[in-house]
């Protein structure tokens, strides 16, 4: 199975400051069809997860443009340009290229 | 409005069985892959199983193979997870989700808690 490794596991951020989460996969996530199925999810406290970014860098409908995703192959990054209070929660990367689909361990983001 | 509503969770003894249901509304159920994801208490997310549009293709994570079975009834707009030979480590909140493309899970249910304990 593909192992997804996120760093850091915990992030404490001052409002208005940027934040960055890294996600590394144990194998390339480039599919034979040319697409890379690396997605980012946020689970806010007490809620179900919600998709933020799909296929590395595409923002899901309604997701603020302060969220951006980048990367290729085995290295991926989620960036928040200016953290807001509503961004608290646990962020997960997930690969959908190789069955079974696998999630990273999660990165907990709190506001200072 | 897209909605996914899970039911069927509860307390079950080790070795017992439970069937989770997920009833959907607000979209054409029969045209989407569907997925089950679980989250043990205080832990991260684990992909459990998915199924294609007509139910002819199914995949299960190794830890549940031979014990859990995903299925669907498109006429009833319902997704199911039959869970047999339950173990303490299966204790989790189970979410159903719509899969629009290779793990892009755009809508999730509220989750159903399954507790396996004697």
C-alpha cells in the first residue's frame, strides 16, 4: 500500500500568517492516464471531512483562494496564504492513484 | 441539495454483525462511485471500500477483506456496508461519501458510530 507521510503533524499559526503542510508518498502518484490523484481534506472540529483541493492543485467549489496546492510525483504541499480562525482543524492528504486509497496521518492546525 | 445520511450504527459484541446504510438525495446516485471511510476514536481517516456505479466493481481494504462487503441498491438510492466478524479494532465512525474521481470525495455523510465491545 502507498504510505502517505505528512509534516508537520501539528501547526500553531498566528492569524494572518501563512502556513504550509507537506505530504510525501512512498511511490509516484502519477497515474497512467497522466493525472495525479492527490487530494487535500479538512476536518473541522466535530464535523465530517470536506474536500479542499483535488488532483494536486484544483480548488473545490467554494474553497477560498487563500488555499493552494502544488507538487508532483511524490512530493506535495498545501499552502494557506493567510490563516483565519475558521481554518482550524485537521488536514489530510489522500492518494487515489493506487488502490487501496490511503490517507496521511493528518496535520492539526490551531490558531495562536 | 446533496445529502447523504448514514444509519445502522450501534454497539455490537466481538464476532457480531452489523449493516450500515447510507441513503442519498439531491443527485443521480446511479452515476457515481461511492465510498466508505472510517475514523477510529481520536485517530485519522481510513479508506474502507468503494463500489462502482452498477455494483459490478468493488474494492475493500485488506484489513476488512472477507469480513465486510460493500453493496448498493440504485433503485433505493442506498449504499450499504455489511460488517461481519467484527473486532474491537473496527470501532469507528463510518462515513459514506460520493467519489467523483479516484478518491475525490466531494460530499460526505455525518457518520455512523460503530462500537465493538463486550
